[in-house]
């Protein structure tokens, strides 16, 4: 199936999509798998952060996770390079 996906030329992937995004509890493993897939497809990943019945602080932690490389300082504790995303936007 991957050759067909690559042939389609997707440049942008969103996960999770639609209304399901507010029902899905994203895990670090799923996040990393999705971003790896997007990178394999030469696509830009966009991750929806669950906001329904979840604190803004939890959403902020996902934005930080997406933008901080493992084993580096947090975004509030010094400079760090991007883990997987070129950008993360919190609404």
C-alpha cells in the first residue's frame, strides 16, 4: 500500500483527524510513529492536541514534546532542537 500512498504525493498529514481528535488520547509512541510515517512520505505532520476535558497545560506539554529533542533541555530551561516537527501551534 505504501507505494500507492507515496505516488499520491501527500505533502501534509493530520493525526488524529476530524471529531475523533477530541476523543483520542494520544501517546508518545503513537505520536512518534505518526511523525516517522509522515517523514517517510516526505510530508509535513500536523498533530491535533486533545482539548476537550483536558487542561491547557497538557496541550502545552504536547507542544513542548513535539519541539524538544530527547535528552536536551526543555523549552523553558534552555535551547533545544526540534524533536520531529518543524513547528507546533497551540490554539
